[in-house]
């Protein structure tokens, strides 16, 4: 049975990009693969979160994972910091990760641009920690969105480099898992880039209907097409992309025809999209609220997940230490 590993940072609620880029596939995989799903609270330290927010953020993400369909009886669901073996593998991999290749990653360049006063070593070596999270369970597959393809390729590189350096075939080189479909990149509402927490352009699974309507109605579009079959502007194209995923095909066809004939009313399009998003998120939001109201259940999930994850991780660390040459006297 193939092993699958997937994680998400503990820096706030899941948004539609997280769900369609990763969680949806993760839910499908747990019935047919050996799955490890984790909350990446170490990764969140690169942005220096408030300690008062750390626990509540972890708790929130845990409830959202469960509400989206992750079954802790079938998969291993755990918190990254409950598995200290990850830090040891992160250290070992860092010894074979080079400054130039880390500085060339698109995510690091973007962080340097967006937060020039906080360019810390954790940001630079972010792909290494991500690699450690994955290969410590000797994963074969990783459900990732389009924006994470480069990080996954670096994970493959670090696994291959370890195998080559020590003349072993120990770590598999994991592939993206997308059920044979093209990797999905969910656009934001601001007309540029992907949907994300830090970008402030996302719709979260916990957003109430009024908030969703307000966000969608503020989405960037344009003044309308001026000639037939005109190519949609970036903002309008983003709305169509969201409709392709969340709306009935007949709605998509209707608004595409209206755009092609220069008769489109963006207000109507946004209202339709908002209601379609609400129909999708409302059952999930209600499940999240129910799970958060049961702290005993959350505690049992975390304890069980930590035990299973550490059993897998400690076995890898023992074998890696043996390969490197750390042996008992």
C-alpha cells in the first residue's frame, strides 16, 4: 500500500484553495492508501505568530480537517510539533541543502518581497522542513496544489540526494497526487494570483453567508466587454474559474454567453457565484462548529495521531542514523 503525506500550516482557517488544492484529494485517498495528515505548526513560526493564537489556530485547523472528511480511525491525523523526530531529519537534510538552490525558490523570493523585515532562516529552509515532513514517513504521494509543485520537486531532490550520497535506495521520490487530474490552482478575488491567507483574497470554509456575499461582491472585475468574444480580464477570468469549480455548468455557460455577447451583468454573476459558494461551505461550517464544541473528542484524536505518527517517524530516524553511520557502541 502506498504512503501519502499531506500538511497545512496552522496560521488560520482553511480556504477554498486549501480544500480544492489538497484536502479534497486527501479525503479520497485515505480509504486506499496509508495516509498521514498533519498540522504544520512549526512552519507557522516563520511568521512569528502570537503565542496566544497558536493553540486556537491548531485547534481550528484540526476541527476543519475532521469536518472536511478526514477519518482519524482510518488515517493518521497529527500535529507536527508532537513528532520531534521531524526536527532531527530536518537538521540532517539541511546539511545537504545548498544556499543557492534555496534562494532560487519562488516562495522564498516572494516572501523576501512581501516581508523584507523578517527574512529568517526558517523561510530560506522552508522546503527542507517540508521535505522532512514528507519523507520521514517514506511517502510515495503528496496531494498538492499547483503552487506547491516546486517544493515537491525539491523534496524529490533531497530524497534522491540522500540516497545517492549514502549509496542506498531508502527514501522514495514522492509524486504529486491528483487522481489523474490537472493540479488545481484556486484564484483569489483580487484579480491576481492564487487564493491565500496572507493575500487577503480568500473565502474560508468558516465564513458565514453574509461575509461570503460581501467578499464576492467586492471581487475585482472590469467595466465590461466592449466587443464580442472579448477575452475576460484577469479578475473576471478568476470569477469564471471559481464558477467552473463551484457552480452548475448551466450557470457557467449562461454567463460565458452573456460575456461573449457583451450583455453580462457582473453583479448578477457575483450573486450567483456567492450563493453557489454558500451552498458548498454551509454544511462544512456547521460540522466544524459541532466538532469544536467537543474538546474531549479533539484531545483523543490528537493523542492517537501523535502515537501513530511517532511510531512511523522514529523507525525512519533509527534507520537513517544507521545509514549515516551513527551506531551504538
